[in-house]
């Protein structure tokens, strides 16, 4: 089977992509393989043996399972590398655990058998690791994978996204009733508000959870429309608009307009640099159109470049290229891509993990950041359309990718010397939307079209345009 291939005039870019593709492949778990359960530094063995299901490592290399947070960030890279079946199995397995017994939360980690919660993170149905942003990122992922695959089976997760944005939010909106899901303020085994597991305060509400909830609401609106429920989609879109307005006018504003990234269990605003609690807010779109966005992005870049402020774990840094690519800053994104790749042979902050480069999130996200970010491929397989928004950093003039999985076929996309081209490798007429506006006007095409020019390609046809 052919897999994605990348060409570029940048030898460094080709090297990074080849390394990421090769390294990610080492994380794949074969369907039907037999292996141990509950392997971790806390459970040295002996271990029960079980039959594994097709999946891949998403989390620490020294544990026998995959993690919810890592999975949602790696899944697009996996899709691009051809592992759609693995994504579907892992998504189904995790969502199957979002039961009433678990309070609607998916479990934090599953063994590679796709059934057994990883023991180090699961003590009982009432006590297991859970962090608020993750459940909302799962809603977003359902839609993103639907856009890549066009698989109608993903729409069968309607109960999950409706429960998450309905009863789950209501149940977790008690102490500060404002429509924003809360954490316990008591740690990861009681439901933490943030992905930042070493916070500066006891968060009741956190910026990363708010951002993830906002994005999930917009993505769920599109899922409802795809399911034939335009009224429900419009209602969710209105809810998202209300969340954004509340965030910008009240939630995120401290004294002298200092940016708030969370609220404590005592009802106090948090304005200190919070890593994920800070950078997830613009990553998920909460600062779109906000005049504070530019200075905030500059602060994030500066603080993450300073060893005193940077996250200690490399996996947290893997969000930074996504952040700057979203905001059209190809040069800063490329600098972070190169920086992350440059740290691959350094020891990970967790000694059992080994080297930074063996942490799977590094390789998987480099793949997705190059294809969806720099090359700018944003698919809508169910609608037989693709939006492109290429962002070439200084020093890179050509990127071409061949055999990108798209629905039941593939597409080829390239940009070179001001010309963008696309080949339709599917069996359907393909609509190609070319974004040609200012990068600051760009919206996530998963939640709204942004193409200024539309071309139609018959099966097998290749077309090019200079309107980029």
C-alpha cells in the first residue's frame, strides 16, 4: 500500500518529515498481537497477557496503553499516515467508557486491548484521572475525523457530543453558574480543570477547558448539520457565540485589562502565566478578533522560549506550532517545529520515557503540522471538498505531498513559487477552495468555509492556480 510522500526544496523539512513518519510507525500496535496489560513504573509485574487491538502509542513509551489527551492530538497525524482503522478503534474504545458509571467522562487511558483501563490512572469508577479539556477535545476530534474520512459511522457518536455539551456541562457548572464546565480543584483523580498538572492555583475554571469547550461547541454544531439537524446546529452555534462574548467581555478580563486564564475555587482570577491554561485560549479560537491576541501570542512565544517559563515536558511544546499556524505565523511555527525536532535526542523529563523523540506526540504532530499547517490541507471528505491555505516560512519555497488519505481515496497537493496545485485521486468530483485572503482573516475550515476561489476537479484531474 502506498503511503504519503513529501517533496520540498528544503532538505531540513524533508528530513524532519521523514524522521517523523519513520518514528511514528514504530508506535503502531498490530491487531491481534499478544502483550501485557497495566505495564508502568507503578506496576512492575507480573502482568496479565491479552490480545491487543489495532492502535498506536499515545503517551509514555514505558506503559502499555494510549492516553486520551495524547490521542486527540496525534489522531490527525495518524490519519495522514494511513491509520484510519486504528483511529476508529481507539476512538470507539475510549468513547465506550463515557458511561453513567463514569459520570460521562471517558477514562484517561486504556491498555492496548482497547478494553481495560490502565491501572496506574484508574482506581475505581469514581476515582480515575480526568481533566476537563479532554472530554471536549474528543467532541472536536469526532468532527475532525469525519472531515478527513467522510465516515458516516462517526455521526453515530451523537449521544456522546450531546451529553457532553448538555448534561455534562450542566453537572459541572455549579459553583460559578455561567455555562463554563468546572473542575474540582482537587487534583487529577477528582477531575482537574486544566491540562496543566502543576498549576499555579487551584483552578475551578481554566482557560484551556474553556477554549476546548468553545471549540467543541462549534464542531458539534457542524456534526449536527451533517446529521441532518440544522436547527440543533444553529442552536449550538449560538451557544458558542455567547460563550465567546462572555469570555471576551468578562471572564478573561482582570484589573487594567490583564488577561485572566482561570478562576480559582475561591472565585479569584488567575493572571499568572499558566502554560496550557494560557496558550489553549488562542489555540482554540477564543481570541479570534480580539485586539489582545497579538501581544498575547508574542508573550506565549517569549515565555515558552525562556527555560524558566517553558513547559518542562516536550509534549506540551508540541501545541505551539499548531497555535502559530492557526494564526498565520509560518515563521514562528517553523521555528518551533525545528526546535522540537532539535530536542529529539535529549532526555525526556520523565526518565522512564527515554529520549524526547520517543514520546509519540512529537512525531505524530510534526506530520500533521507540516501537512495541515505549512502545506495547509483541510479536507471535507463527506462534502467532496478540500480547502487549502498554504503557509511557507522564509527559506522554504516548495512543498509537495503525494497520496494524502482523503475519504476513500487520496489527493496530491503542492505549492511552489507562488503556484498551488491539487490532483484529485478520488472517484468523485472534487471542489477545491483556495484561501487567498489575509492570514488574520482565516477561520478554521472545519467550522466555516474560508475559500475565496473554488475550482472543480474531475477524478484524476490536476489543476493549478496562482491565487494564493
